C-alpha cells in the first residue's frame, strides 16, 4: 500500500537521451517525471540515455518533483543494465513496461535488491496488454508496486481497438484496472493523449480520467501539465464545501442529532470521508509550493 495522497496529478515522460529536455524539465511544474529509456530512445542512444537518466535521478536538481526511470524490459538487450543503473541511482521508482504478472515483478525486485536499490525505490507497473488486465489484481497487490500506469496506446493496439473520442473500447479495461488499484490501495495513472496540437481534446480526456477515478495522468508534452494539475486539484468551492460538511457533521454529533444536512442534502459518513480526503489532497498540493 502507498501514500495515495502524494500528488501525482501530472506525470511527464522525458526522453532521457535528450540532455536539453532533461535540463528543461527542472523548471516544469509536473508532479513527477519519467526519465524514459524505452520507447522514446533509439537503440543506438540507449547507453547515453541510461547514463543521463541515472545522473539526473541522483542529481538532487529537480526540486520537489518525484523522479522515476522507465527501463526497457528484461526481455530486451538493455533491460538488465537499465535496472542495475536505476538501482544505483535510487530514484523514487522504476517504471516497468508490459508487466504481465507477478513472476516478472519478482525478478525486477530481485535485481533491484541485488543492485543495492534503496527501499524507497518502488515499482511502477505498466498495464498495457490483455494479459496484464487479466492479472491486474495480482500486479497491484505485489509488495513493491506503488503505482499502476496505464499504457493505453499499447493496450488499444493489442485488442485492435480504434482510437475514438471517449475511449469507449478501452473503458471496461480502464475500469477494471482502477478497481484493482483501489482494492490494493495503490495509485493508478491514466495513459497518454498523443495529439499535442489538440488541447481541447486533451482536456476532455483528462476530465474523463479524473471522473473515472484515476489519480493523475501520464503526459507527453509540457503544455499538458497545467490543465492536468488544474483538473486533479480541488477547486476553492470544493474546499469550502468540504469544510462546511465536516463542521456540520461534527456539530450535529456533538448535539446528538441523527440527521445532518448541508445545502438541503443529507450528509452521511461517506460524505464526511470524501470531504476529509478533499482537504487532505488540497493540503498535499499546497505543500508543493506551486
């Protein structure tokens, strides 16, 4: 189980072979960064990307941003070296692509331990295949897993789904993964939106992800950070309402009243729990200092 209140609204992929992009990332207000050694890096740049990602993760130059490294799979020529370098660098997490089950996660955990990775270096497991969807409860419950990351592009490809607005073909699979995350008490991140020239479409999909229950969204462009942070942050009105709900409930309890209403709506324990979470999330975001 993880601290689900740590803000992970905006999680930006950064190509680790691009030194200029890594430098720019120090000023981007994303909650977390994924230094990417996998899809965003050509084979002849893998070694450079690995060195630069490890150096960036260990540099202490990214402020409050959570730093992770996406490694290549262990079934590739680069995966073992990626994990060894990540273990030595000690980022917040390693992001593992195409996780299919706990056997692969156990091997990743074993290699992290052998490489001297600190306890705080967790696993973010990417869910992006049919097998991963069928195994998602076990993946989410694996001890070192802290975050599930939806790989929606690969999942759509694997199931031969059309990339339609609203993501109807993916909806049941996304919901299944959210259920598994909530059961295990881990964070879950929505997949990327590819068209960086379509900010309106991005906001619609990000809003959908928020309303479904995702804890944040993975991003491919810095311009997507601001709307994501806004969508996943409680509004001022929501914070005010949450305080009123808690105050009204506490007052009624103290007076021995059995029924509590706020703005004409009956308030129950679940509404109070939601209100407390709203305030906790707002406080956690405020602590970032943005």
